């Protein structure tokens, strides 16, 4: 887990970025994570965003946070594996966000599947 190095006075936002699905029930775990963040960090504005098949997309979610006065956005890819979407599509979208919102500091986190804490938790779940 990375330490918070956000300067004082910064309005922070987090976007949970996932693939998306036509099935509305697929979004429930993503939205549950957003709800939990809101409980444990009420000062952080949280949105969900999806690459395809669901709305909102990442640019729409970032624009909504910008309109709410956010000037630092962390994008957290909720991907277990780092495939084409995380490796190729996401960097292109992030580059465009930085052009469209030059006043916002963007921080792209690694895919959650690369986080040691999640790897450990999944292993514990698997053997429990």
C-alpha cells in the first residue's frame, strides 16, 4: 500500500476502473468497494468507471469529479491480470485525461491483481 503524499488542501478523488459487462449484477462488487471507500475515507470522492459495456466510462467519471472540484485523481484498475486493456488501452485513456484536465494531478495505480496484499488475501481465501 502506497503512503498518501497528497499536499494539504487537495481535493482527492478515486476512480475504480473495471472492464464492464452488460449484466448489471456484475457491477455489484465494484460498487461495494466504492461504498467501503466512502465509509473509511469520507473525504475522498469515489466514482466507478468502465472500459466497455457499462457506464460511465473513465473520461466521463473524471469529468464528473473535476466538476466537483477534485484536483487529484487516483485511478485504480480493478483487473486481476494485466492484459491488453490494462497494458495498452488504459495508458492511452490516461494520456487523454491529462490533456483534457491539465489542472488535475492523475495517479495511475497498478492493477489490483499485482498488489501483494490482494495476492495474499486471495491465497488465504483459496485455502480457507
